[in-house]
């Protein structure tokens, strides 16, 4: 296990809310479209799996979260959890009232923003690995752009009553493939559906960036 880094209160709050909400979703029998994880606090990479456990020694009682695929490990003490307890309870109650949209993988950013706003922590700067212009993000942006072109093409075909069904289905298939490819690039997997969720989420963020630059 890599050496763990302490979570800030805002990161701990966001992760506590997400992990508990996912636990409740699983308890209720939901196996797909679970609430997605926040990005790794260390590298800001997407997280597709999180392993949690408590580590006890004579002087500390720490909770540890190890994130995959990056492998970074983060810790929090029982005192840290107590400090954010009331905020976590309020946010979870709000999530329950706002379902089911929170189960569609579109609101993790909102949870992170709310956690930071509640605790007065500013947005963290992106690391070099996540700044625009890196090869990984350039590839992801290229896939998102291709997806957008196919999406526009599908809309055009939908307005044409003479469009051949085979052509429409082919473009739909390309959209599905591009979404999966984008999600895999971001660290998701096809088997458990995380690739589709990550691909869709990244595409939405890409569109917001494009609209902001227009």
C-alpha cells in the first residue's frame, strides 16, 4: 500500500457523501448507473474503483481510501469524520430528495463544489497531468469532438424522413463506440459500465468548454 495522504475536510466531505450514497444505492439493489466517484484529490484523474478500510494502531484510528487506477491512497481520522458529520448528513438528505438524477453520474462535480463551498475551501488547481494540452487530454478532446460530429449527424438524419434506417443505426453505433472508447481512455471499463459513464460525463464537460470559448 502506498503512503497515504491526509484528505482535506472538503475532499473528505465529498468522498464521505459519495461513498455512503453508493452504499445505499447498492443496498437498494442498484447495480448500474451508481453515483460516480469524485476525481483523485492527488492527481485529479478519474476514479473507477475505491477501496476503503480502517487502520488502527495504539495512537491513531485512520480511515483509508485507495483509488484506482491511479493507486493514490488518502486517509482521515475519526476526529476528521466527526468534524464533517453534520454537513455530510445534510448533503445526503438533499441527495435523497433530489433522486434519481444523482444516480445518473452527472452530479459529482456539484457535490465537490458544494463540499468546498460549505467548508470555505477554494477549487484546487489542476496538476500538470490534467492541464489541457497533455497527450491524454488531447486524445480525449479529439474523441469528444468526433462524438459531437456524429451527434450532429444523427440529429440531421432524424429531420430527414428519407434517411435510410441502416444509415441511422450505423451512426448510432458509432456514437456508442466513441462513448466507450472515450471512457476507456479515461480509465473506465466496459464490463461494469464505468466507461460509458466516464465518456458521457467528459463529453458534457467538453461541450461546456466549447460553449465557453465560443
